[in-house]
C-alpha cells in the first residue's frame, strides 16, 4: 500500500516538474521572440539611413563628357 502511495507521489511530482519545465521553455521562447523583434525594430530604424545613401548614390551621375 505504501509502495503505491510513493509511486503516485513520484508520478505527481514528475508531472509538476514537466509542467514547470514546459512553462520555463515557453517563457524563454517568448523572451527570445521579444529580443528578435527588438533587434528587427532596431535594424529597421537603421536601414532607412543606409537606404537614403544608397538611393543618393544610385542617382548620382558623373559628367563623362569633360576631359581632364
């Protein structure tokens, strides 16, 4: 009888541990997702400056008709 109670307690404990691990994994996953979104937002803020330079360089024309 006591063996059965111990087994039940162990199973209950294992289920709680698995649930805790699952919750921790979900929390870590949410943190990683937030970090990725933050980095993406930061990159999007930085890229418009680079894009402006690129587009300015693309429209920059050199007068090739003059000779040195």
